């Protein structure tokens, strides 16, 4: 493993901000395939860091066994200041770095950082995986989200990743400043994984993704290994009209009675919305459709209209 600092910036009093890239490379003159893994764009999403840690452990062993046929780059913490404070945004600037990519005018430090990261990824990758977790409110089943325009190229690659779900959604302007969109526009296929919840580490989901990424490396000829030996799951393909969203009709505390990953039937109860002060149940939250419960509210504090659940349905929702 070769480690390189791709960015180092002085801070007023503390140690510098540094972005590290670890490289595992085949001892061949021209590597077969170059795959990059990125985590920590949002500093409160810690599962990607753990996934990178597990992959580094495995790749070190594979390197010793001469099992590398291509090149793997791991960027485990691309927003170090936000990671240190456990915040989604880059502190001080309060900027979402994943909304600064592809902009030509970059006067701020987060903007300059995203530019350097994007260029580094472009010059070192044939394929990129960008790992995210959900926000503080919702628990997500391991999934890959794909913008409709990139569906054809990305779905076959996403199927290698051992996720439960591939969600194809329409393009929106808001995606144009993300890392994933800019890399895909630059013809570097990029998969955006969304799993679990921020500020926590769901070990089972992380291990599931680790297996998936190892399988992706194997299927693309980047590693020559019998791992993973476990069977890779067939993801459920979901088109936009097959997602049923449940929103709270009242403000209250959400007490869940289901778990993500569960198959629910139409009308099945998934939780109660209670008035904790008045001692009454305001609303029984029921699934509007039968299908796979893939998003569920984890944060009990719920405002009126807040998302509570998403279900991947068998028929248009
Ligand atoms: Zn994120």
C-alpha cells in the first residue's frame, strides 16, 4: 500500500487538513482496471470510513498474495475537518462539499478542495464508488441510487455490489454539483451507495457492502481472488413510480413497529405517532402498499409532513 497526501492546507492553530489516498497496485506496467473508493464527503457519515478500513485490511492481504491485477485507490476521509467534528457540513464555512463539484468559480477552501479531489479521481480512475449514509432522521437499507440518464451504464455494475436495492430516479438540478454526477458526466462510471444512518455504524450493513465491493473488484478484473465466497444478493430494481412515500400527518413522537428490510403488506402497521405530553396516539402509521420497507424513520421527533417511510412496491405507487 502506498499512501499519498493529495491536499494539505494549513489551519490557524491545529494540524493541517490533509486528504490521503491509499493505493494498492498490481506489479504490472499497465493495470487492468483502476477503481477508486471515496468516503466521508459528509463528516457525520461514518460507515464509509469503517467500510474503507475493512477493505484496506483485506487488500493488504491480497497485495501480499499477488492477487491484485488492477489498481485500487481508497480515499477514506475526504472531508477531514467535518469528520473530526462529526458534522455533515465543512465547519467554519458551513458548506456541503457535495454541492460544490463541477463549479468553475471556486474562491472558497471547500470549493478548491472539491476541485482537487475531482481532478485526482478523474486522473486515477476507470470506476468510482462514493459511499454515503443517510441523515440523522432516516435508516436506509443498503442501496445504490442512480440518475436515470446513467442507468444503462451503471445498473450492471451496481448489481455486483451486494446491495438490497437499486433505485433509479429522475435527474434534478440539485445533483449537478455532486461528485457522482460530475464523474459520470466525465464518462467515469460512479456508483453512489447509501446505507444505514449517520453518526452510527451498522456492522452488518457495512460487511454487506464490503463483500459487494470485493465482488465488484473481482468482476471487473481488478483483483484475482476467490473472495467473496458468500453469495451476492440480487438487488431489487426500483423505478421512480414504484416508490411509495409515507409522511407524518401530525407532529409527534414516532414509535416504530417495523424494521427496514422487512416486507410489508398494504395496511400493515409500521408505527405510531404519539402525543407524548397529552398521552394519546395521534396516528397509526400504516403502509399504503405492499412491498419492501427500505427507508424508516429512526429519529422519533417528527414534524408534520416529515418523511416516515419509503416502500418499494410491486405495482406503480
Ligand atoms: Zn452523504
